[in-house]
C-alpha cells in the first residue's frame, strides 16, 4: 500500500463549496450534480456529506440513482437528467420515488401507461444547446398533456447552458431569454444555472441551480481560477517516488525518447500512469509536486509510471510524496497542460486508485477503498 495511488477526498471542502454556491445564488434551491460517481469522487460519500446542505441531487442515469437509494439516500429528491425511461426503468423510478426529466415525445405517455401516480416530473426545454429537450414552442403543449395525466405532478422546467464558461459569449443571455419567454408564465420551478451560470450569470439563477464541477473545487470558467472563486479542492491525488535516475547530457527518458536532457539531470520516477487514469496525453512540462515543490513531467506517461524532472539542487529520495493535483496544485492547471478539463481528470480515475475520505481531520469509515468499491 505504501506505493499506491491515493485520492484523498475532503468532505469539508465539498460543504465549503456548497456554501460558495449559496453565496453566489442566495435564496435559490440547490440540486447537487453527483453523476458519474460524484464526478469521480464517490457518489455515496459525496451524497452523505451534502445531504443536509442541499435540496436534492441530480444524476444522469437510473443506476446512479438506485445506488444512492440503496446507500441510504431515501427521502431526498433525486433528479434523473438523461434516463430514456423504458418500461423497466419506469418501474424503478416509481418504486424509488425518483424525479424523471422529460425531454422527448413519448416519455409522458409511457409514464401514464405504467400508472405513475404521485410522481414528480421535470420538463427540459431546448433553449439553444440542441442536445436534449422540447422546442420552446411546445412548452405550453407539454404542460397541457401533463395536466391531463392523472397522478403526475409537474416539478418544474429545466434547460442547460452551452457556453456559460465563457463570460464573453452572447449565447448564455440569449438562452436565458429564450427559456424565460417560454416558461415564465407557466407554473413550476424554473432551473437554468450550472456551475458557470451560478458564478458568472446571475440572470440564470431562476428558482433552482444545479452546480456540478464547482462542488468539487474546480473552476467552471475559462478565465477565472478556483482560488479566485474561493473554491477548495475536494480531491488530492498522490503517489510516491519509486526510483531516481541520474542522466547525462544527451540522454533520453521513456517511450519514444521524446525528452532529452540538455545537461546532467535528475529524474524521479513516480508510481502512477494511465492505468490509474492519469492522462497519457499529459506532455513534458505538465506540473506535479514532489515534496510539495513544483516540478514537471519529462517524457511520456506510461501505464504505471511517470518521469519527473527534478530542479537542480532540489533533494529527492525514493518514497517522497508526489501530488498530481489537489492541495497546492489546481486540477484546472494540470488539465490545461494536458489538453483536457478537470472533469475528465476526476472521472477517469481507475479501480487501482485507493480512496480515503476525511472530514474535519477525522477519517471516516470506508477509508482505503478502491474506486470500484465506492
């Protein structure tokens, strides 16, 4: 276990970030997005930490919602964002009192056919992203159909923002206007804002916000850091140095010999690679911390190892801690260097990674579980 890759999740940071959501969008209901296993942080631990701090949860698929219910998340609303609602799924939705999102013709009729009495449903309106949702011109028609459906209750109306991460894009204001024009006179809760909407577009706050990435301490905006937004990283990913190499000028490192020493250099080998979910496309120069000091990748990422250029004069030894992202090294910065986004860094961690959960410096039950056990 000493050389294992460890993801330490700070549950207190999650709650801090929820408080930041409420500071940006005061008075609004908050449904926390914990799809894709809580953005790779562990859906159940995240849900347990946030249960009494949010108004509900949002997941993508039925299996994610059932895992929450089976893990004790009863009596809390769970919104299904993209479930197709086949016959078997509808039976589970009814049994577990989930809140399905209607986004295409036929879903309402299937719910009626299965006698979905007492079910709260949401309706998605396509305000311009053109992925899921009814055309804005059909909002009143869908409402009429819902009113005629015995036992179904309209929870509210949802849309999703395509370009909210770019504060200079005119598309967000256009989407907010299109959505509002379509539903503002209709009954039910209105929900527009994702994390970027929460932070940068107050006009999108409506009645309910649905934050995702900001809960986990990464910035939802292209041009502002998480630190600037006073978000705390929830996950710190670490490993350790397993070997030290001394290179002469002209010698190369790793597959493809893509990095060459211009002068004598020290290379630390750390026990993490794309087999753990670290991005293979992270190139030379991608930042890491060794003993808390800033260093850079040198050469290609392997399945089980990375190679790190140690600055001249910096001491390093086998067993020294290596931080890939988290405390002291924002995931957003690593993601930019690797040509990706923090969402993908979090969600791609493999079953080899061990997870621990801490809250106010007290380790919670379930420490040192692997990704597939969460």
